[in-house]
C-alpha cells in the first residue's frame, strides 16, 4: 500500500478502473494517515471518515456492477474551508461562521463530487483567507510538515500542509494574493492559481472578489492538470466565469521533455534580497530550465513596488464590503443583545479576529467619500497600468519565472518578522492576482534549514496549457516533488 | 411679505414586473407568503454571487426609451453599503457612477398649459426586503420578509423642474400612465411597486439661487404626495417668513397626523461607500439591442391623445380619459375597427363600460363585453333596431351573461318594429278606433300626438320604432 504515495492521480485512477485497488482501500489509507498524523499537523478543521468510506463503497459497488464511471471516481480530495458544502460545516476558520452549514454546495465542490472525488474533509486556513502564515485561524495553527516549529504559509495553510504530508493527494484552495502559491512553496508542493474566471467562485466565501480564484494544490503538475479538467467548467451562477475547458490533462500528455523555444522572463531585481539558501535553489532551478532548452530573458515591472499597496487598497476595500453581510441577522454568530445597532457591533467584535478587523477598518476607510478618489480609484488606475506591464512582458517572453517568497518558511510567532515583512512575502505573488492571469509554484530544492523552496512560473491570461507544460517539463527533470517529509506519530518520526 | 416659489424634484422607484428577481431566479411576484420567494443568493448567504437578469435590463431600457432618455451603452453596477436587517448583503447593488439612462423628460398638462419636466437620470438597482414590526404580544420583535429583496427597480430622478404639489401629482400620474403603457410595472403605490421621495426647497419669486432642500419620504399614495408637498411648502414658507432658516434634513410624512416629521439631518447622513461591484462586469448594450427594444415601444399617451382628437374628433377631456390606460385606448380602437362610430363608441365606453370596470375592479378586456360587442350595440342603436334605452338593458345583460348584443336582442324579441307597412296598419287601426281625438288633432290640438304614439306603441307591444310612428301619425292625421 505504501507505494500509493508515489502514484499520480491518473495512476491511481487506472488502478481503480482495473479493480487492482478499491476506492474503499484508497480512502481508508488516507483516513489512516490523517488519524495518525493530523493530531500534530492540525491541517484539517473537519473530517468525516464514515461518510467518505460510505461513498467509496458506493463507488466500488457501482464499478463492480460494470457501470461506466468518470475517471476520477473514487479518488480522495479535501477542500479549503471557504468552499461551502451542505454536508460539512464551512467556517472560514472564523468564530463568525463556527458550525455554519451552507444550504447549498459551491460549484467547485459539486463538480468534484459529480466527477467522483470523495472529500476527506475541510482544511484549515487563515481566517477569511487573510494572512500569509495560517496563524490567523480562529481554531488551530497548522504546522509545516518539514519542521513543526515553522508555519506552512497562508492563507491555504491546511491545504499545503495536508498535501505535503500526503494527508490528501489534492486540496482545492484559493489564491487572492498568493494564498495557493506561497504555502505551496513553503511546504514543497505544487500549487496552481488559474486565470481569474477559470474556476467558478460560486460558493467560495468571498475575500476580494476581483482577485479571488480557486485552484488545486497537489504533489505534481500532472495532478494539477488532472484536477483542472473537473474545475474548469463554465458556471452560469458566476458572471465572471470563463467558457468551459476540460483538456488540461490531455494537452499535458503531449508536453514532451524539452523547453526549447520557451522564453522565460526573469523580472528585474527578483533575485536580490533573497535568503541565500533559497536564492541558490532558485538559481539552480533557472539553470535546469536553461539546460532543458529554455531561454532566460530579462523583463521589467516598473510598477512592481506599487503592487503591494495597490493590492492592499483593492483587497481591503472589497473585503470590507464582502464581510459586511456577517451581521448576525441571518446566519453565523450572533451576540445575544436585543438592541439592533449594538447587536451588529458586538456580533462583529466577537466574530472576527484581529487581522480581519484590521482589513475591514482599512477597507472601510478607503471607500469613504473623499478617500475613494484618492485611494480606490487611484489603485484601480495603477492596476490597469500593471496589466499593461504584464502585456509588455509577455511580448518579450512566454512565461515569467522567479521565486515565490523571499525566504523559507518562518517560525511561529517570529517576532523578528514585522507586519511589513509579512506583507513583503506577498510581493512576489500579488502582481499576478492584479493582472488576473495564471501562475504555478513547483518545488525546486531546499534552502535555509533544509526547508523547501518554490519556483514560480507566471503565464498570460488563460494560458494554463503553456504554463502547465513548462512547469511539468521542469518538474519531470527533478525529483523535488517526490520528497516526503518525515512525520511525527506519537513523538516518533515516520 | 415675500412670496415664495417651490422647487421640487422627485425620485421615483419603480418595481419592474419581470418574472424573476434581478440577480437570482427567485420569483419577483408580489403578495406571496413571507420568505417563500427566497434563495441563498437573495438572502446574501456566504459564497453567493449575483447574475444579472437580462429581462430587467430590457425593461429598464424600455423605460428610458419611453421617457426620451439617452440610453447608455456602457453602465456599471456599484455597491451602496449600509447596515439594516432588510438588506441581506449589507450593500445594495445599484448604479451610482454610470447609470443606464441619462436625460429624458415628460410633459404634464397643468391648468395653465403643458409643462415639460426634465429627467436627470434613470438607474437600475435591487429592492431591499421588508421589515414587519410585531404587534400585540410580539410588539418587541421585528420580522424580515426577504421576498422583496432583489426585486428589480429603476429609480427615475427628475430635475428640480416641478413647481407645485399639483404638478408633482400630475408628474407621477403621467409617469404611471407611460410605464403602464409599456408594461414594465403596474405602478401601484399602495402595494409599493411605485414609490416616491420628494426633494423640496422654496425661494423668493424671482430668485435664481436654490434654497436649502428637504427630502420627504414615506408617501404611499398619489394623494399623500400632494398633501405632503403642500404641507412641506407651507412649513418652509412659514419658517422663512418668520426670518428663520431651513435645515437640510430628511423628513417622514405622517399620514395620520397630516404632517412631516424630521428623520435625520445632514450631519448624520450615511456615507454609503460606493464602489463598482467586482462580481458583475460592466453592462454593455449594443445598438442592435437598443433598436430592437425601440420597436417594442407602443404609441405613447401624448401622441395617441393628439391622434384621437384629430382622427376621431374627440374632445381633449374624452381623449385624455381614453388614453389614460393603454387598454382603454386599445379597446376603443378595436371597437372602431368593427364599426366606425368614434363619438358614440367613446361615449358608451366612458359612461357605461368604465363604470362596470371600476365597480368590479376588472380590466376592460375582462369586463364581460368585447370591443366587438360594444361596436355591435352602437350599430344596433344607430340603425334604429333598438332604442337607446333598450341598448342599456342589452348592455347590462351582456355584462351579466357574456352573450352578444344581437343574441340578446333576438332572444328577448327586443328588435324594434320599423316596417313601415306594418306600422301604417297599426296607425290606421288606432286612428279608426279614436275618431274624436283624430278630429281634435286635425283641428290643431297637436299635443294629442303623444296620446296616439302611446297607443300605437302599446298596440305593437312596445316594439314600434317611436321615430317612425311619429312620422306616420303626422302624415295620417294631416
């Protein structure tokens, strides 16, 4: 059974189809790992072993009867806890939504289920996806499987940690300013942020509507493509949803093994100010790409320094508006107070954590009459200019390449890291969300303290095929993605 | 003492009569059981997103076209934020910066002639839910009905061109007529499908600068609008006359007490933190679509009235009444197509049919008589087949039974005896039976004509055509 961990989703699917492995065995295998290791990792907020096993048995029965099943029928998955589900609570790792059960399923959850994926549970995150370390979760702090004293990154802390520890082969996560790519880098796994509109946002609890995008965290680019065929369906319930695309995996099969003719753009200054060990890993990865035939060219983002403030303006403004609905009237936490205004105020004081409150206050200020022109409108104008920079860059190169963070995973509560430095960790990721196009992190080695380092590729709008192809060819030339951290079970490394 | 003039602008919210709500597929129908037309989207549940209902866009464009607006090919939906239990998302999706229509106007007929009231803009938005405050034992509670949440609205904003409470009422009535013509709303103020807020200021006559404006809310009938504005003009006039100054504020009309009461002043005004809704792309309209919608706009009341006066020689008053509802005018012209007697058919519709329509609260096409029936009835009367008095009986019977006038006339044997030969025979018989009266008539006692007419009609069991009987008697007794 242990060689299951080395298999891709497609290989597992083939085993299931040939009935050499039952879905029940596969699901039980992962449930066993969760039971053994999640007590320390704290990646899952909610698990339902019983339902998962029952669904696995149903799929096995149908397969036994000779029913034609989708290729992903019987495979396990897990969902970041901001994807609403009617069979499990959705909390956004907040007190505000503690125990909340949605009356409907998110389109992504529905598509996964209809394709036969079996959800093992819901994964921890920074509260309302606000944070880069996972530490703002109201419930628990997920640890980095490579070093339990380190953060897994955020906001998809549980997703990246669970995939790295092989407590699920795939986690559906979200990326608003790097929330898939940065934790994937910290945990040494593969994280894809598709183009805005590629995956339906219906049923994804909104943080910043114009930036939020769902995508998979997996153990390989190949697995990411495999899952994208299910996630990439058009959704009439989301006005910003793109036309359906279901040939990610098929196109990747024709990838070949050469990066010849691929121009990789390295943004000016992206290799300075990096932690030395991380820098070395990234530089080696760039050399590997060149050996595979890629050409490294310089690209310039003159407005890069503006990216973070612009991101904060837009994200906080949208967040303040999106989170206004949590007023205690219809669902979620409600303070037991009779007077209306006071009920609103105490409900929100009790229900939201400090990071969420800070962003709501900033966002509210930015949208006030008088401030709106000064901050929000100006941020939107600069965002359009940043998009022009991307357009210009993609005339000089096919993909952009570089680090996904300035350093490796940091220690919990590291007081030497200021709030501003925490935000600086977003620097390499937020520009892509402002542009709206796709990006992926793949593991590219180990840096300081033997912690994983991620390499980020960024593609143009809806250019997932080219992005996945390059990342895949690079990944196939390495074995970083096959390294599995030693996990603690009853204090013993396994 | 100075004399003052009022400067009034109206903001009118109109619910569009689409089948579904503006951003979800729930029914937008009025009057259903509380919270039966709701879904996660219009309840603002986590993860939900708005999807614009194209039918609401079409209707908003039709409103703009009927009111002569410039339809904007590019408009944007914005979020207007405030906390209130009837607002599920804590923001209302509206159009603040780039509305779907700009400009436009409508004409009102005042005592001193026609006046044009200009419009500033029309924008689309979603309605809020409805708060219902508990009574009796549950007086401590308020309840929310989300059926109305996300019903599509247009807000029609006028320029401050209105000068009196009377004009305000005329403006609203005209607006209602036009919107009902294009079938975008039933514009029922009592049910809230048309709601009106008024901005009122006054200034000395001749003064160009505007005075401080006061906004009046909570007027739920055309009459209330007029009363509230009259009250507010008087209130402001009194304050200024006494040397006071007007505070910029929002006031509520208290219908029971017939006064306006201060609600909030400008210092406490909301900051709505408008910004473009990132969940919706800008709304783009093509020329083709606007052209297609233009073709759906029927002849509107102003031009129809003018045509009725010219084509059918109706008085302004009659034409006004007939064009006040599109159905009335359509019914009228349907009847004319069958029998062209514009004056008489107009009279029958206005005096008889509309009485029934108003009594029974029915639409004119469902009142029991079809346009063809009215046409037939008028034809029967004009041809002398039945008398006007009989016509009324036939009409009443037709309304009651749904039978055609011809069927009723023949069933009841009502048709008049107009055969001259037969009438001549009856007249001869009656004259022979009353020789002395005949002599007296011949020698000049003309009032006896009535006596003979009565006898002839009696002899014919009421069927004789009185006009013909008169003629034959006069001839016979010459």
